[in-house]
C-alpha cells in the first residue's frame, strides 16, 4: 500500500502536495500570529474565502478523476458535493442543541417551526462527529455506486450519461426544496454555532478549517496521482481513449469506471463537508445543474487530465468570479460564458495542459529524438477534424 | 297539490305579474309595511315578516331579503324605519330597501341591526330562491333554481311547481326540475316519488348530486336507501372516468408544451447529434420577440393586437434561426465530433444570451398579452378546456406535421437525411454538407423560436424562461429516442400524461421527481430511447 502511494509521488505531484502543505501551515500562522495591522497579516475573511476556493479545487480534482482520466463527463458532481455538505450541516445543526431560537434540545429550529414532534430516523447519529464523517463519504459514495452501477452496466455513455447525471442533480434539487424531506427545505441548514466544541466563527477555527481544506486537497492530489500511476490507472485511461477496444482485450470497463466514479464522489463529498463550515450554510441551491457545469469549466480552464490543472482552474475562475461580481456584476455571466466558449475552441488542453504540452514539445525538439514518448496522462485530443469526419468514433468522448 | 294552494299560488302569480304593471311608488307602498315589519325585533316576528314578503312574490323584495341574510339590514332607532346600510368610511351609508334611494349616512350607534339566527338564515335563503324563481331575468331564475337545489327546501316545492309550469326556457326548466327533485327528497312525499327523484338527480352525475344523494343515503331506509346507494356508486364511477379524462387532457396539454420545447432539439440533437444547451435560450428569444412585437403594436397600431402572434411567429423563427446560423458557423462547426465540448461551449453561449437579454430587457418578467381568440374557456360535459391550451396543442401538432413534411417531402429534408446517414457519400454526391449542417441547425433554432411564441402565452417571459425547459426537453428527446421525430411526439405526450396522472397522488414536485427517476431507470433499460435507431447508425 505504501508502495502504491510512494509511486504516486512524481515531481509534479510532490511539488503540488508540498506547496499545499506549506500553505496549510503558513496561512493560519499569518492569520493568527501576526498583529492585525501588520503588512503580513491575512484577515480571517480572506482565509475563509481561500479556504472555500480550496474546497472548490478539491471538487474540481474529483471531477478531473472521472472526466479527465476516464472520459465520463459528469454534470452532477455538484450533487455529491452538496450531499457531503448536508451530512456535515446535519452534524453542525445537531451541535446547536438548545441554543436555537426555539431552544429545543433535540430538534433543529426548522423542525420545531414545522411542528414536528420527533427527530426523523435519518437524523439520528449525526450528533456524533465520527458518524457524520463516515456519512460524508458513505452517502455520496453509495449514490455514485448505485447510479454508476446501473448506468455503466447498461453502457450509457457520452452525452447520454452527462444528461442523466444532470437529471439526477436536478431531481435532488427538487427533492431538497421540499419541506417534508426533512432537510430544512428552501432555507437549508444554517446558523451553525460550533464544530467539535470550537466556536465556528473564531479565527482559530477558521484557520484550522483552511488547513484541513489544504490537507484534504493534497490528499486528493495524492490519491488521484496514485490511481493514475497504478496499473489500474492505465486501464482507466485506456477506457477513456478506446472503451470498446479495452473491453475486447478482456477488461471490464464498467467496473473500472464505477470505481473511479465512486472514489470521485467521495472526494466531492469531503469537499462539500469542508465547504459548509467555512461558508456557514448549505441549501438546495448547491444542487442546481448550473453549479455542476461550473465545476466542469474550472477543470477545463486549468486543464483536464493534468494533476494540478483543476486546482489552478478552480482558483482562477473563482477568484475571477469574486472580482467581477464585486466590480461589475453584470459582466460576470458574459465572462463565464465567454470562458466556456473560448476554452473549448482555443484552449482544449487548458492552461496547465497547454503549458505542459508546449514544454514537452520543446524538450523533444531539443533532444531531437523522434521516439514517441507521449505520456499516458495526457488526453488524446482529436486533431481539428473537418466536419466530414463527424460520425467517426470521437476520441475525446 | 290541493286546489286551495293552487289558487293561492295563482293569486301570488297574479300579484307578481300585476306588480310589474304598477308604478314603483305604488309597489313600494305595497311592500313598505311588510318591509317595515322586519324591524320589529324578535326572530319570530322577523320570520313572519319574511314569509309575508315571500308571499307577495315581488321579485323587488329579493334585495331586501338578501340584505337581511348578509347582515346589512338595520332598523333606525329614531323612527323604527328599516334601511339597508353598508359601511362607508367610519359611518354607514343608508339606502332605502325598496326604492334603493340614497338616505345619507348615519353613525352605527343610531342604528340597530336586524339580527338573524341560523333558522332565520334558512328561511331567508329559501325566500330569496322563491322570489327570484319568478324573476323576469333568465339568469336570475337559473341561479335561483340552483340555490333551491343546494338548500333542498321542501317549502319551495309549491312555488317551484308554479315556476316550472310557467317556465319556457328549457335549460332553466331543467334546473328547476332538478331543484324540485332535491326538494322532494327532503319532503314528506311518498317513497315512489322520492325514488324517481333519486334517479333524476343521479342523472346529473356531479359533485352536487353526490352531496344530495349522500344525505338521502344517511337518512333514508329500505328501497330508497338502496336506490340512493346505487346512484352514488354510479356517479362515483362516472366521476372517476371524467377525472381520468381530465388528467389525460391536462397531460396532453403539458405534453404539447414539452413537444414544442423539445421538437427543435429533436432536430439539432436528434438529427445532427449536436448537444445544444443554448436551446432553451432560443425559446426565450422567441418569447421576447413576441414581447417586442406586442409592444410595437401597442404603441403604433393597437388594432392589430389580435394578429400579434401571427406577426411574431415568422419574426421569432427568423430571429432565433439567424442566431442559430451564426452560432453554427462560428462555434459549433469547429466542434463536430466532440459532443462534450459542444455541450460546454453551448452552455457558455446560453449564459451569454441570458445575460444579454437581462441587460437589454431587465431581469423582471415581461407582460405578454393574449389575443381575444386565445382567452376564455369552454365546457365539454364535465371538462373545462381553455382556448390557449387547446391552441397550443393544435399548434404543437401542426409544427410536428410541418417538420415531418419538411424532412420527408422536400429536397432540403432529403439532403439532411442523406448527410445524417452517410456524410461522406452525401458529400460525394454533390451535397454541400457544411451548408446542410448550418441550415439544419438554423432550422432547429428557428423552431425553438416559434415554440417561444407559443410558450409566452402560458409562461412568464423572463431571462430564465429557457432554463426551465432545457432539462425537460433533453429528457423528452432522450426518452423518445434520438434521430426520430415520432419518438419526440410520443415521448412528450406520454411524459406529460404520466406527470399529470402522478400529480394527484404525489403532488406536483414529487411527480416531477418521480418522472425524472423513471426516465433515468428507463435509459438504463433502453439506452437509445423509445424509438431507437437500428442498424449501422447506432454505432456512432
């Protein structure tokens, strides 16, 4: 097992993980140890904001595992993120205890408001952190397993899969809006007080949450790297590039895909769980199909099928979003929309992918070696096909 | 009916008819002492006064009795005269109960309300029924007959008989006969007559009849009870049938909306294989075109308003089609063979189009009016059908037929199908495939635009209009099967009907969720949809 992870640490992965770990140590220190007036001080707001970006980055890394390396374009990853978030939100809700507006020691405020007398069965156990932590992984994982098992077994692929994942998150959106679902309906879960006994608003807790997000992201990179560098990862990439051929060679693509899908969903769940305490609310809006598509664009901007591309993409796009929505809110959707179009037309490899491609091309030319040394991790993009080859099997699909 | 009551009723009739001939002042003098008697106090005295007024049969007394029932009848403390008083500011505005003349205002302390209890209310109801049954106005008589039916007042039987004998309007007479049957069930008439009445009411077959029969069933014995029970079972069966009919109708209506929204997509996605996430925005553009056309008509040529939709249709087709053409030429043609990238790029386009419309027209809903021929509704037996829903159904089917003709019977359709089936062969035969692509995409977008014209009639015209249809449209196309317009038709209508049948049991939101889950499961079972393409075309 240790071998499995050690082999994952190539130069790119080690650098990324190291950078994230340094970030996890330095940012909290800059927030807590420096006086508020000093030039080095980072406000708690900034720390929380970037903590949120890191959870988005983890979500993009999760999507990259299935889309970048396995070719499954999931338009429903927001659902796994939100489910993880709800699991954490339920724990935080139970922690409020009798400090709610209605002062009910057992029932969260919204249930008292709806005149409920007893706690629904699925809310039991969420007063323990360990239980909530398991659920953060289990619920998205289980949904991904059931959904993926049906979908991959019946060979639903390509855009069909994308559309039914979108329908999945849409159905969840509608369900979570209902009050009788028992998850706070429209308003969701909010007004959290503390986590593991620490005040959720305090600077120290915020810093620790940031550090936890950075460490989780580093773990996400490690797991992705470990998977794609293992033998299983080779099959994963083979399934992406030529599914039928892989099947004829005797592998079971549906199992390969299912594993990646479930691991990815669990990662997304963790991202959601870290996201909720930092923003202080989880509501059904997180299930909106538009959110899930935005994850795709983060990954695409940074570069799919690259280790750190999704992280770069998530940070850049979200920083841009914060900037534009504060500065010229009208403009943001134009920018985001333009980004979708521009990236697919002009930058299909994404930023990191293009850089890496250019770099390796340069090195190859310098070595003037004609040997083919293409790395597995890079998606095989079709050349700019003329419209005439429209109905050929699409390599990028 | 005894001869004596007949004579009394005839006298009453003469009074009623005679009353018409007198001048209002004289009628007022006739009614005045009776009306004044209403203000004497005690419930019993009031009841006697009401009965006395009823006996005159003067339909002008009806508003007085109505006012009494509504609690608007007061006695003035100073002179004990009876007035109708309605609140006006802090005071009460007074009117003369008989002539309707304005008597100024008074403080509420100067008046004493003529009080009513439940027994008196019943008397009042039947009195109004009786008085209005003789009204010269057809609609008043009709609603009076219905009121008696509701009240099931046995005392009204005599006046009903008179009214029926005099009635010339078949529909009103029918309503009166029904009222009479209901009243008989509440009277001391022989059982045979009652059973006959039960059968008459059973023939009505609506909820009101059910109410009457249920009352009979719970109070009666023997044959009458059995007859009532049988009639109830029959009505419930009928109602269930009509209910199902209603669901089918609403389902078809929803299905036609889905069909309109999805049929353009069936061309771009189904025939060309292009995932157009901006499809909903084409629908939205069509709806906004309608809005702009109507605004222009309002300001410059209000007389043309009824033709606004007819003018908007070609314009919406051109606007959405032209934008579709531009999108295909600038973006989509670079992405053929990369469906997932197409999906992302068109999603980005949808964001841009939404924001553009929001910047130009503002984020709020825009008001799109309905021309006269699209408003209103009509009844078919127990079903109510609104014209707008009916026209949309007709319109959706017309669009479907036209598109099928276009695909099957024109040279453009032939080229389109040729390119779909074998692109290289089609190109070798001299078909300019890039242009076929471009115009097919423009056609799909244009059809979405005209769908927007229709949907502007039943939905809010806002920048988010398209968003609400895009997932449903994809569901319809995927469910119906790609590459087949018939699949889209069957898919849309069956999803609509399924949705409406689930709604009564599960509620609107849960029904939608259930339908989504069912489609997801269905796609697992038949990944290529209801009407799957067979043969070589499958492995694309």
